[in-house]
């Protein structure tokens, strides 16, 4: 993680400032991450859930393109840099206590977002029959 990036955002203030204020003060967890939900700007379709650290959030704000922190690879990840599926941010929202982000994006390339080649990472649903869970194609 970028050592100087932790100072990119001010520390969260009071509960009122956090919930009603106009200053972006993300509350990163103990691992230095916030959860980020990403949807298609036009359709609202849920595309993926990922994580951001201070550096990836700062790069997203600076470039207008989605950057994430890959927990599995332990590195900064510019979505679409190798696949062409660049996510251009149309709108960014933060939840009430500033510990989760919501990106509304336009996706370049083939429009996919999942490393399996699918449009969305949420391509299976959990079916519960007779109290047993199984996965089925959505």
C-alpha cells in the first residue's frame, strides 16, 4: 500500500460530520480497505464487488476510471488494463458511515467485468430446495 496515500483523505470526524458532512472521509477497515459495489450506469445491473485502499480510491478520483486493490494478488488493480474492460466512473456514492462505496460505471471493450468472461460476477443464484443450497445459472 502507498505510504503517503493514507494521508490522502482526512480522518473521519464526528458521527454528524461522517453522516451529514460534505467531506469525503472514508473509513478504511483494519486491512486499509473499503468495500466497493460496482453497477452499470445505464442499466443498474450489479457487475462486481471489490475493495479499494486509499491509493486506489485516490487514483479512481484522479483518473475517472476504476482502480481497486486486489486482495488475492496483493496489488493495485486498474480494472480493464489487460482485458480492455476499462470502467469509466459516471457516479460515485459513499454510504452513510463512509465505509462502503458504490460506483456507477460505463464498461469499455466487450462490456464484461468478470474474469470468467461473463458480464457480471453474479452469474449464479443460490437455490434452496428442501433446506439444501445449490448453485444454478442465473
